[in-house]
C-alpha cells in the first residue's frame, strides 16, 4: 500500500501536474510516452489522463475559489460533492465534450488512443481484479482488507487531500487571492504537493517547497537528479 501510494502520487505530481499542467521541465517525446505508460502502471484503476488533468488544473489556477473553479471547498457542501463535480468536469474536458479556451489547452500533452485504453472500464476493472487477487494471496489479517477500497480509489483520495484539506487547514507563506494553504511543515505525505500555498503563489516553479528551511519537496529532489541524468531538462 505504501508503494502504491507513493508511486502513483509521484507520477501524478511529476508528470500530470508539473509537466502536463505547468510545464516546469521538458523531456523527449519518447520519455513523454514512457511517462504515459508508467502513469497507467502505477495509478492502475485510478489512471488520470495528462490532457484532462492538465487542462482542469490550469482552470483551477485561473479561477481558484470562484464558481468556475473545478474544485473548491467554498462552493461544495462536502468533499464528496466536490470530487463528484471534479470527476464530471475532468471527463467533459478529457472527452472534449466542452469547449475550453486555447490558453488552457496549449501544449498540454495528449495521447488519445492510449488514454481511451487506459481509462476504459476494461482497464480499470482489470486493475481492480489484480489488486483483489494480490490481497487474496498476501493478506494475513482481516483488517488489511480495509485497504482494498483505498487501492481502488487512490487518485481521488490524493485529490481530496489537496483540493479539499489543503484549502482549509495549514499555514500560509504568501498572501494570495484564494484559500490555498501549506498542509504540513514537512510534506512526507504528498511528496511536495502539500505546499499548496507556495504553489499557488508561484505556479511556474518546479520546486513547491524551499520557502522555509523545513519545506523539503521530495519530488523536486528527484527531478533534480533526473535533470542531472539528462532525462528531463528543468526550466
């Protein structure tokens, strides 16, 4: 469960967020395709399209905490309603059922054929079956089965932590025009995503932490290593 949590989270924050939405680094077209596949492998039943996520997240920054925000605690009664609305908007964007201004879609990576496969019911149900099989083979106590729904819904849980709780709880370093907060002093839980106030203040920065001495952005540390290995090129 720990491996599934952090591997899926890494590709969400590294590929979907910092690359697709904000383009804080560049990489080759081949490396981009590899990231699509690895996102599917590690998010599994929770796979999110780089295009759908990237466009939706740009809308979130442009309209944070307004009625046009895809996810804001200010406009939903509870986190379940917020995430249901987020799901519907994400699907509308990803399936191109709504018209979005070009500034929100410009250069957002899209591999439609792969997205259609990875987002299909067949793919999601196959991953759910594989998770269940893993539990059948390796679970040694009844309470371990309580983690199975978490495996099924890992990406939405990650989304709730940031889009709901990081807009309600935490501390701020910057006076911004929204409710974004830094959730934890040291973000061991969300690999840097929890420094949400820092990110809303400086959306184009690859490093979400670094404002205070204890704000270590683990994902950025990995990105610096990938940059030195010339797998990516930080802007």
